[in-house]
């Protein structure tokens, strides 16, 4: 599922959730809904291209990833994971979710 929501009254963002409802990706803020939809189309078109995942560790040793477009611009970020394996599983689930949503025409 992809939800588009107001971002603290300052624009919009999208959230990609797994089938179980866990947040896989929270987008950066966009000024309007059309920019959100454009970014989502970029994700849908990425199915035949490598998606840019940047893996990171925060100052407390938790793992997260950023998603970047082909130009290197940040699209969104994950929640924190307690293990590297959990983060890799989150990336795998996000890729699968994006592909399923593009197949269903939801992007």
C-alpha cells in the first residue's frame, strides 16, 4: 500500500507499507500532490533499472537505508532496524512491493 498524506501542514509525502502494515519507506516532503505522483512514477519506472539504496548506520548502531533516484536525489528513508539482516530484508520487501504495485497499476 502507498499512502499520500499531509506532512505536518507543510506539503505532502508518501509512505510505502508492507502487506502486514509495516512502514518500508517514508518519502521526503513535496510541496504538492503532483510532485508526489511524479516521484511515485519514477519508482514504478525503476522496475527494470537498479534502484539506488544507500545503507547507513546511525550513532546508536541501528541500521537504515535511503532511497535515491538515478540523479542521486533523495526520495525517502526507511525506519530503523536493529540488525543489518533486518535492513536488507526491508530493502528486499520494498523492491517487491514496488514491483507488485507497478504490476497492479497502483503507482
